[in-house]
């Protein structure tokens, strides 16, 4: 890979790159920048977080003729956030070049302000829909465009922008150059390149692992209906300065944000139904660290570029491997380490994540949810570290207050304990979550096929008719008996009764404890149960004589076969 000072860039661009702290170009930048400066059409295939924005921003800024008062470069992006990010990068690269004016245009923002920006802009970065709006209004003319960049082209096509993109490109001069950047190459992308590019050069960054090595990736198996509680446990234990939580729907974003707010987290939500001014305010608060937890849908996955995100938590399993990559790529940026955790309920979600794991070719390791004892210990260690730093600093402003309390007869231990209570408050009471045991591809690959095929020996007077699920049974039995989730074996939920396998040595205690328990608010009864495996195979009737018994034996041997398909000799005749 090249260093930027080896590319012989113009002085004003080289100075801007130095100010940004970049020395060595990424692979996509090393390959794409020289080709675009030579005037080639390119297809850049590279995953998110590899520096694609800078790869087209440098040649785009260099191309601008400040004496031409017209739009010369057009950059199309799938989302508002990505358009803002790309335009911001262009402005940083152009800060020392005279006469370069960049304008971002996207839906949900004021047309009047965009009219003002477009009057003097020679680089326009926007979403296809709003670009089309300005073209129809006559406020954006593309007859002098020399370069068109399609950023995250696969995402734009998946969002239904194909016709808009084709209309926009058809309004630009045939002599213009076209650069297309995409994480994947579906047939729609290839059709677009054949129609609008001239002898494009493929610049492909092959990544055997779609996510960087600096990101540790984990998953947690969560009891059914307990994801909010699991999220709370993770945030309490790890205490990230900045965390990004992804959900699949806008409704779930609102629900998670409300839950976190009620539990005293500084959290904000971000999704497509919010007004642009509100979205910008939320993003600014997150970038400045005023908001520690940002909850977002995938609409923000490609547009969030905030350094220092320590944790990405997939509250919902992503709908595709590409979305997983884009989400995880929000952490571990700029050489820093990061963590990504995916919460899974049930075998189906674990299997979905396993398919993603195979596609992205990375390690996603199982991680247990922290217990209340783990959280308490983690909190105490954090307080102790803060106290050690304060004592080492040795700058105390309230010594006289301590002396006064000592003179009144209070001990130093009581004074310190009271001060800590005032500063940190009392620890929150947190309930433990019992890890479910599920059949899944992950479990099979890790050498465990889920619960053993043991025999239920306890019957509980609650069943499917009450909406009970295995997670409810495991949690109730573990809480009442003190057994671990791994000690609870096979569970059979029938209409009005549930059969559970517990260790024989604990059966009497388990029956006694469960008779005093409730499940889903219903008082239940428990009894020891002698399990009999049902035998659905019909029995032959007693034979009256030897010949009749022989006929029944023949029919029994052919049980399960289509009787009419048997030869006459095997029909018992």
C-alpha cells in the first residue's frame, strides 16, 4: 500500500490529508485514487470502514476548476447520514483549495437552505430522491458534471433507487466519468456498470474476514422475552463510554430507548421517522459524548462515523450478513479495539447468526450474561480504581470537613462509607437470567447438542393453554430450587401440564419448592411423575389358532408399508 506523500498529490490536498493525521493509504485508496486521477471509470468493491469516502473525495476535489461556476462532481448516497458524512469528508479535503464549495442535499431538510448552497456549489453530495426533486425544480443542473460517484450502490438499489439513479445519470454528459463503490456485486450493479460506464477498472479489496481483527465478536443466548433485561446486564457490567445498539424496527428502537431511560441510562434513539433536525441533534449529542447509548435502525448503519464507540450490541439479529458487517464496523475504527455482542432468543435466531458467521468468515464466540454478583464486583472495582487515582493525586479540598466529623465522634470508616453512598448511591438490585439450553447450529458446532435426552420426572400443573414457554419453566425451577440451568433437562409442554426432568437426588426438594411457586402469576402444584414413553404402534390381536397367528405375524412385520403395494404372498393371505 502507498503512502499519501508517494501519490504526488497537489500541495493543498496533501496539506489537508496531513492535518487529518493520515500517512498511509488503505488498500482501496492506494488502488482507486491513482486510477481516478488518470481519468478511468472504476468499480470499487470494498467493505464498510475501509476508507472508500477518502478514495473518491481526493480525486473529486482535485478535479474541480474553481473558475467554472457549475456542478462538476455529483456524489449519490443511500442515506442522509452517509450524505452528511461524505460531504463532511469532502470539505475537510478541500479546506485549503480555493473555490471548492460542497453542498449536501437530502430529504427532510429545508429546501430554502439547500437552494442557497446549490447556487455556489461545484460538488453536490445527496440522496437520489432529493437530487431528483432539485432537478425537477430546476435548482440543480447536471450538464457540466465531469464525475459521478455512486457510494454504497448496492444499498441504493436495495432501497429502490434504481430508476432514480438511471434518470440522474442520463441527465449528465456522456463524457463524464463514473466511479461506483459497493460492498457487494449483485446482478443489478453489473447491469448498471454495463449501461453507464466505459471500460471500468475493477478495484477489489479481497477480505478473507469481512470484519477487522481488532473487533471481538460475541453472542449471548437469552431467555425468551428477556432481551431488555439482558441488554441492561451487559451495559451495567461493561459500562461503555459510547455504545451503539441496533434494532430491526423503529418501534423496537423506541421501546429500547424508553426502557433505558427509565433505568437511568443516557440513551437516545435514531430512526427514519424522526425529523432531520432531531436526528442531527441526536447525532451531535452522541459524537460529543453527551449521549452514551445510541439506539438505531440499520438506516444509520452506513452513516454513523463516530470514533471511540466501544460496544456495538445487536439487540436483534441482523437481517443479512451485509447488515451485520455494517453494524459491527461502527466499532474498532482508526486502529482502536472494539466489541460486538449479538443477543439471540431461541434456536432459530442462533441458526440465523450461525449462517451470518459462515458468510463473514469470522469468529463469533459464545459469551455468558453477567450475573448480579459479577456486576456488583465490576462496579466495586471501578469505584476502587477511581479512589486510588484520587488518593494518588493527593489534592483534597474537604479535609476540614473530615476533621470536623472526626471531632464529633464519627469514625473514618463511617465517614468514607457515607461519602461513597452520596457519590455513587446504593447498588441497583438486578435479577439473574438463567441461560436457556437450545438446539442450534452453534450448539452443534461447539460440541453440545443441547439438552440431554433424559426422562422427565416432575409434573407441573401449567401448560400451553397458559402461554408458558420453556424459558418460563427453566427460570421458575432454577429460582425456586437453586438448581443451575444446566441441571434442568428435558421439558415437555402439553396443553395443561408440563413435564420436567430434574436430578433424581433433587426431585423431592424440587417438588416441595415448586408447590410454593408461581409461573406467569399462576399458583401451581407439582408432583413426582413416572414417565412412560408412548407406544403408538398398534398391537396384533390374540390369535385363535396357529394359522391365524401366522397371518397376524406377517402383517405385523409389514407394519407401516402400503398394504396394497405388497405382493399377494405378503398380504397375509
